[in-house]
C-alpha cells in the first residue's frame, strides 16, 4: 500500500482487458494518481504522442500493457501491423521514459516470444535458443525487443526497466470477437451459440493436440503489481500457472461449463500454432512471491458466467 500511495502511474492499455484489472488493483492499493491514455488521444505508435503523454502525465512509473494482440488468425492477417505497432510503442515509451528520468518501467512480453521447440517447461534462459512459432513470430519478436532494450538501457543508462513474459490470459471482459480473440473466449462463444441454436457440431482450428497454459486475468494483474513493487533486475520473468492442457481437453472443459453437448470438428487444414506451451514459474515465486491462485475450471466457469450475462455489451476488438 505504501509503495503506491505517492506514485504517479501511467497504465498503457489501462482501459483494455488486463489493464482494467490492473487499474482496479492499483486503486485498492491506494494509488491516487493513475493515468490511462486512450488511443484516440495518444497514438503511442507515434513519438509525438508519447512525448505528449509524458508531458501531460509526469509519471514516476509506467506499466506498459498496451499491445496489438490476437489469436492465430489475427496474427496471420495482421503480421506487419502487429510487428510494427508493438515494436514502436514499446521502444518509444521506454526511450522517452529514460530521457525524462522515469523511476521504473514495467513491460509485458509474451509467451509467443519463446522458440517453437523450447524444452518444456519454458525457462527464461531458453528465450534465445531458436525462432518463435511462425504464425505469431512477428508479434513475439517485437515484444521480445522490449527485453533487449530494457537490458541495454540498464547497462548504459542505469534505467530501471523490467520485462515480464505472461502466458495466455483469460477471464471476464476478454475479447470475444471470433476473428481476433484467443482460444478460450472463442470456444466459449462458439459453444454458447451452438448450444442456443441447437447445433450439433462446433469447428475448431487444428487437430486439438497442441497444449497451452492459461493465467486468469486477476492473477496476472497481481503478478504485474508484485513485480513492480519488488523486482528490480534485468532478467526476464515468466508469469503463469504452471499447468498445461491440450486444446482438445480445453474444448471439452469449456463445453462442460457452457452446457454444450455436441461434437467438435477439428479443421486440420488450419494451423495448430506452437506444439506445446508451459512455463517454469519458479522465478516469479522466488523473486517477488507470485503464485497463481485461480484454478482453470473455476476460472472458465467465471468467464462463461460473465459472457452470458454481458452478451449485449461484449468487448470485441477488430483490426
């Protein structure tokens, strides 16, 4: 509570899915000066807007959560935009921050930055051991440049920047647009609509064999703030639950929570994405005492309940 009381904090992406939870938790911790830049006012891809944001907000600390992000389809359709926008936002926010004497910069990388065939569980030391999975490599590499920049700036300027690498997030307020969402919200929407319409089959990309790890959005927010409070080193740190599940088993779990009893049709013409994803979460526990609290079945149940109660006001991101 004391750490945040007198901090002026900018939360990029603070009106989005993860950011809205981070802002709520900052307020709970007594932070009284929170600035959430909106894209209509500050296009953070442009340097002029970044300079103006620092002029207006005068932050002590920046939590950089804003990103162009989506599932496999969105990554394929918008590969260039995802690379450029994510690279420019992060690079410029950090550069202006170090020029202005910012106390601390907290950036989010992505699990998509890991090599396609990194040993399971992904350990932070493996980040540079190969090329990311091709369908989301532009996004993953753009976000990984945050780590390069943060380490270079710490070495040359003594700038306090840290980079966290979260697994796939999910939870209430997620993006449920079928063309741009990640797998859990897409499955929830598809199964709910199929159940309502009496459909007997739902089609899913790939063959169902890839595995993923998921982190409930409130747990992610807690992890980010714990790192902001307690961690001041140059090495990357994973944020995850430490639990791996196949897409096939995930689909069955979502169907159970929704009440969908039809079958799944696996479209093997579509890409699977990375074969396996599961991270080593020991560094987060050791360095800033973070451990995920929400189980996947309970988290999906909460997400399904929220989705069904907010059908008329869903957050849908279109690129």
